[in-house]
């Protein structure tokens, strides 16, 4: 997810000890497993460990065991994918490779450091990564083929599952809420104008000789970069909002941008260095500020509406139609829906924290006090903490208490769970059967690994 505030992690990589290990395996490589007619090398495992660390993840012996088992099962799926004549989705693979390269470049600080870290030129890194992504693509397709072979789960299947599973293992349905809202926005135009005027004043000071870095430390509202004088570090342009990266890539070093707007706020940008599709820039971020008068005015309106609704002078639905400023809900009487599923029911973790805090102690039919929250614009549908400031009241239309799933109330959820269990069993059965019937040898150096599939332990070289 592109987000100017989502700065790349700067924790130091534990390269020293690992580099020695990688060099050792590059010099003395060996086959650690054979699956069918294909080999798995110790360098395959260590290269994957290195890729994980290049993405900021840790890796120990347990991770190496997991990587080996993943490599073993991938070989089994690839063998079957060839039998089934499956082909790679080239567009998906290319996109995945580009995204992974961008992540590496941003984490490690550029192409030169990336090549140094992996000990190979960029074209070779891309080549290796492309092969890995191709294998993953075919593996996913083959797993999908196996899963798709599972028959649809019938009502009889669902009933039988619920009748036979023990009470302790029944699927649990968490508490769910059906909600309606009336939302009022503050005067965003006035707030945007005010923040732009502040940034124009800072821009003029920089042009007249003040240091960008000093003003960034004093005024920028991006805490991650402000302490570094606004510097973001060398990163791929794909890591940022499009309007931000477009402005940065068009600047010459030392030139101060005009005001740039992103969902995070408004920015001044100074580019320090550009290399290909990467750049290092400073920025000053400022966000619109809303006055206490905005809040008081909105709260007064919302409180009056709540009183009128409770006195039955108007329905919540009609009030939402006339007064709510949220275009997504006002036309349907304020009823809220989950952006990802379209469902009118929300689990707790699907609600914005402010919304849940406002309704958590309410009963069905009750309306919250006016409160400040965020709308659904910003960094993405799954980010519950993003969005523009908005003032709300929420009505609890219905509460479904947490309960063990039942046939009558939760048929779709149980049906989905039964099918998923059957699909996972089919995939695991495929792996277990292939382990039995495929020529496999594993080096005993991995005999202490706790593999998920027990059949591997019969394949160690004596």
C-alpha cells in the first residue's frame, strides 16, 4: 500500500554473520534433497533466507526447515502442474517481481546495495526471483485445481457437519452489529486554505535562505521523517502516493516543489537524489486543522437530531437522508456497509476504533452521543485508522450476540467453513499421496526438523 507515512524500516540488517554463511554456501554448495528428477540445493534454502532478510524478516533454523518443506511440496505441485499442462500467468508474475524488487530496493537503499547484498547483478536477481514467482504461480494454480475439484457443500452436508462435530469444536460466530449513521464534515475548504497558506510561507522562507531540514524538524507532521530533517531515504517511487512520487520525479535536486496534496495531507518536497525509478527526498507534511467551532457546530446539529429522533419527531432514516453528508450512506437512510464484503453486519475488528467506542455499551435501537471519527477515504479500505475527520452519531439497528454457529442463523458461514476444510484436506491428501509415490531423498542434516507432513521422515538418506 503506497503511503508517504509508511516509511521504509530502517532497522539494521544482520548482514555480517549471514554474509559469511552465504559465501560459504556459494563456495561449497550441495544437494540436500531430490524430488523426482529435480534437486534442491542448500543454496536454494540460503538464498530464500537471504530474500526474507532483505525484506526485513528474521530467519532461524526453524524457518530453514519451513523453507525446505515448502520447497519439497512445491516440487510435488510443479510435477503435477506439468502433467496438467498448466501455464504461468506472465502478467501476475512480472507484477510480483517488480513489487518485490521495489521492496528490496527501498529496504536496502538502492540497486548498488541490493547487488552487493545478494552478491549478483540486478539481471540475475530478477532472473532468480522470476523463476521463484513462476513456481509459486504454478503451485497456486495446481492447488486451485485440486480445491476446485471439491463438490459444492449441500444443506445436508452442513446439517451433518453440525450434528457430528463436538460442541467444543463448533464454529464460533463473533458478536456483530448492524449500524446506521448520520455524518457531518467540518469546513474542509477553509482548513485546506489555511494549511496551504502556512506551507506557502515556509516555501518562501526556504527560497530566501532558511534550511529545508530545519523547518522540517520544526513544522513537519510526519514524525518518522521530521526528526531526520524531513528526509525519507532512497526508495522506489512505487512506495509513495502517486501525486507525491510524480512531483518528486519531476523535480531537479535543490528545487522546492509547489504544494502537493495526497490523502495524508499537503507537502513541500525537495529531491536530494534520483536513480532510475528511485529517489531520496525531504518533505514537510502539514494536515488540515479543524477549529473547535467546527466541532461544536456539528455536535450541536447532531445532538438536536438525536433529540428529535428519540422524541419520534423524525425517523433516523429520514434525518440521515436530509442531513448526513456521507454520500455512501445518506441515500439508504444512513445504513452502513462493510467496504470489503458489502455486508451490513460488522464484527468488532471491522469497525473504526472511534465508532466501536461510541456504540460498544449501547443496546439495540439506541443512538450514540456525537463523536469525532474518520471516514473511509485515505490509505485503503482495510486501514481502520485512516480517513478524513468527520462528526457522527450512530444508531445500533441490531446486535447479533456471539454464539456457536447454528444451521438456521449461520448457514453460509458454516457452508464456507466446511468447504474450506474439505479443500485443505484434499490438498494435504494430495501431498501425502505424492510423498508415498514419488522418489524423494532428504539429507539427514534436516532430520531434526518438525515437518507438517509426517511422510518426509521416511525419506532421509541413510
